[in-house]
């Protein structure tokens, strides 16, 4: 059974159709990259998965459970959306770290708040805090940021900030981790260090959806590529197949610049 | 000159008593207006239309009319029109009426400062909180609030310093604050009459008080400089 099944998602803003009948599925441990020109709906798709936008039509299933159905208001209760969001993690293009917290605190904050909702929180307070802190340190270590844990975001480079943001998303152990152009706000020198940690995550079989303009990366890291154009999935499949032998004219045109380089 | 030195202890004592009342009104206003302003700010950003209109009209009326009129109306209206002088005639009643007027007035000004502060925080902060499974309340208290405070310290400092001086308006309903105390020696009080110099002294009280506030608020601003 696929870990994620997206069916017939449609979304319009005012009178502009941004997503037009999007369907795809994802197996656990798989990384899928979504490519396409700006304005093709890639970011909106990720935002729909994370309940930052509400699709007009369609369903989203995680592990067989329907977590969103546009026709069924029962799946759209505000109170449950918060819990459902936790199936997904999202790494933003602009990091969105909390500036008043250190790197470590950024990674720990959400998990600490969730722990407070546990019935036995009061009696296990110290133990939970230690666990969460240890996990956060491990994650930052994994991101190569052991020396930077007590720095504030403004003291970090863009690449370091984005790696903290990745650790922050991982701290909640999402089923599916989404990346929204994670390197687009970085200069070329810093892009590499972020791509490297995402690659490591792929090696560890982290289930991921990666929206990116880094074509070589999209091809190498993913086991599946989706090409979006004008709100539609125009083509999808094995990365080598899509990149080397695109079927659609529009895909060829989009990839031609990449192949020239 | 000798006369002034002789009168000095009497005047200083009166001014101290008056200034204590000024300070009381100042702090009571801050304690009331800080939270009430936040409530009005949320009201004027609410998606619930009647609440939003109510809050915005309130802010419009309160900011659009002089504080002095508000003081007079709030103090005299219940007794003269409703036949129910809720404030009584003593100093305590005048202080209560003045407090209510000042809190309402300053809460409206504060609410706009809060609103500006909240709107200036990038939406990405809110979205990051949502994606991490935080509730709206948690996002406000754990993420937004401190960033908002950092941004509003300079405009708030302005309002707070204005408030110190605005308390003198309570003189209009005969609240015995420092201007009232200083002015009494013009008319004649405790054997001193026709003396204008006590009024100059009142100005010194205001200056010193605002000097201290400026330093404290500057420190707060610096303290919040640890993040950007």
C-alpha cells in the first residue's frame, strides 16, 4: 500500500486554476522530485498536503486513511487538522526559523509543546525534556551543526539555517517530508551543503517530496520524477526516463536548457 | 529668595503628594491598557465582522475625540444624565473615573501599535508554527509575541512618555495630581498665594520621570537585540 495517495486535487485562487486534477502516489522510503517552471503549481501542491491551502476537489490518503476529502466536511475539522498535519513535514524556501530561539531551541520547541499534551507529562517532565533535547542534538549533529546549536538564526549562514530547518522538521518524525525549493534562497556555494544532507536522508530511505529547480539533483536523488506544467502533471516516471527520453514536447522544451549545460 | 526657601518644604511636600497620584494614574493606565489594547487589536483583526466593526469604530471614536472630553463625559455623564453618580464625589471616585478614561483611551492607541506589530511579522512564521503542529495560541505566545514586542518598543516608548504628561489632563475633573498641587499655590494654599515657581517645579518632576523611562525603555530595546 502506498504511504501517500493524492487523487484529483484541484485548487483555484480567485479565477486562476493553480492545480488541475493532480493525482500521484508515493511508496514509503521513496523520494519523489517535482520539477517544472515557476507558477506551475508545485508549491501550492505542497501547501495543500500540509493543510496550508484547502483543495477545492480531491482526496488525500496517508497509509490508507483519508485525511482530506473535499466532499466530506468531516475530514476538514479544524481540531483534527493539527494532528493530520503531523503526517507531513515542510521545509520552506525561506527557512522560517524562529529568530528568538537558538538552533537547538528551534528544533525542540514543537516537540516540547506536543509533549505537554501527554497525559503523564507532569510526572515525566524531566525525562521527556532530556529525551527531546537529546534527539534534537542528534539531529543537529547529523546535519553537521554540532558546533552551532546555541547560535541564533541571524548568526548562521543561509545553508546552516536551512539545515536547522530540516532538523526541525525531522524532529517530529513526519511520515513524509516535503521540501519547497530548499536551495532557491541560497547562493551557489551554500546550495551544496543543503543538497548533501537531503541526499543523506534519501540514502536513509526517508520518504520525501522535493520541489526543486536543481535539475541534476532532482534526477539523482529521486526514484520518481514528476514534471508539472500549468497546474497539471504532464509527465512522471523513472528519473532517467523522464530526463533522457521525455515524451511530451513541453517537457523536452523545459529540460533542453538543463541538457545544454 | 529667602521667602522661597521658607516655602520650599511645604511646596515640595504638596508636589510629592500630587506626583504620587500622577504616578498611580500612570501605572494603573499601563496595567489596564496593555492587555485591553491587545484584546482590541485582536478584535479589529477578527474574521467575525460585528466584532471587527465594533473594535474599529471604538478606536475611531476614542482616537478621534480629545481625551479631555472623554474624561469629562465619563466623570459627569452617570451623575448628571443617568441620575446615578457612580463615581461619588471624593478623590477616590475621581481617580476611578480618570483611570477608566485613560485605560480606554490608551488601549485604543496601543491596539493600533499592536496591530501594526503583528502585521509586520512575516506570514512564514505563522505557517512554520502551523506545519509543526502548533495551535494558534501556542504560535502567538511562543513565536509571535516576542517578535511583536521587539518591533513595538520604539512606538510604545513614545506613547508611554506621552502618557506621563497626559495624566495632567485629569486636572480637569479636579484629580489632585501634580499640576493641581502646583497650581494651588497660585490661588492660595497653606499660606502661600500668587507663587508661580511651584509650577516650574512640576515640570522638573515630569522631566526626571521621563528621563528615567527613556533609559529603561532604551535598555529593554537593547535587551531584545539578541535576535533579529
